[in-house]
C-alpha cells in the first residue's frame, strides 16, 4: 500500500496589502490534495496562510509542492512547518 505524508506549509504574503483570499483561491486551483487551509493573523495586519497537503511519500515531492505555492502571485515566502507520515 502506497504511503503518504501530510505536509504543513506556512505561506507569507509579500506585504500586508496582498489579498490573502486571492492567494487562497489560487491554492485551491493547484493540483494538490488540500486537507486543511487557514488564514492566520500574525501582526500589524499581516496574515499568513497555513495549508496542509497530502502527498505521496516520495523524495522531492514536498519541495515540488513548495515551489508551486511559491510561484503564486503575491506570495513572498513558503516554509515547510511539518511533515507527518500517514
């Protein structure tokens, strides 16, 4: 049985003026198996997006998904917060 992992990413917009709801729509349009997505207030009007994605347990897959997320317009940084084997 193929194993999979849950990868949690924290995405930061380029600046506080970026529309995080537009970024959220873009995330859902990607070919990713999204399990959870939250918009989290950070400070001074800045909001982060935390997204949990289910991926096959193969080398390099988490990095490929991180790259896709970073290519979304308005995203300044993507950080892998955790990887959990399921």
